[in-house]
């Protein structure tokens, strides 16, 4: 019986190390729907909501964790593309489960010129269907939502390459604006 208990415990331990990519079932916004509402603080303690960007295109990107290699690459590519995105009429906002202090340090270190929102209570990640977990840690899946000036989701990028995300968004934004003209 003791051997069975040890084997069972080892199996459970191994299984808990496997990512659970559907950890929390929440919202699952789709293209054409109004983007879910939220109110979160940015790295400077200012409250932000989707309505703040009404009349502008909004690039709302979720990322797992401040200071990790992929997230640093992603924030830096958006930073480096910010002038082109703004010229195209878009604002950029990053969201992760990190707290305001972590975002402030991350933004300061990498000279981030756009808001990084703290979703420490995970509610926005749930509403956007991006909350996941692995080995007992919760984080937001790397997902980007392109939201039009009226507040509707026009494109969803799932499992993006952090170094290519901003270029993809900019290309699609320009194509969408051209098609609408």
C-alpha cells in the first residue's frame, strides 16, 4: 500500500507540472463583438478603461510577466513601433497580472511610452479569455486584441511571436484602414 501511495503521489506531481492551458474558463470575446469593459491602474497609478480610447484604434496586448525575455522583447518592439502605430491612429496598452510597482519598474527600465495595466486580481484576463496557469502559477496568455475606434474587436492574435507582434498589428491596421477608405 505504501508503494502505491508513493507512485500515486509521483504521478500527481508529474501531472501538476504539465501546463493547464484552459485553467480558468472566462469570457471568450470574438471578432465583431464589443471589447469587454475594464478599469485598471497603469504603471503611474492612473486608472484606465477602454472608453478612454474611444475614437482611436486600440492595441490591447496581454503578456505573461514583466522582465521575462519574451515579454521584454514584446514591450520593446511595441516601444520601437509606437510612432508608426500612433501615426496610424492607434494607442497601445499592455496588460499583465503583475502589480503596479512591477509595471513601474519595467516601464522605467525599458522606457515604455504607453500604459502597462495591472490586472492583479485577474478579472480582465478572465473576461478576455486569456487567463491560464502552469505549475500552479497564473498568468495571461500572450494575446493581442485590435479594437476599432467604436470599441469592437476586429482582430485577435493568439500565441503571438513577441518580436513580430507589433509589425503584424501595424500591417493589419493599415490594411483595415485602407479597406475602409
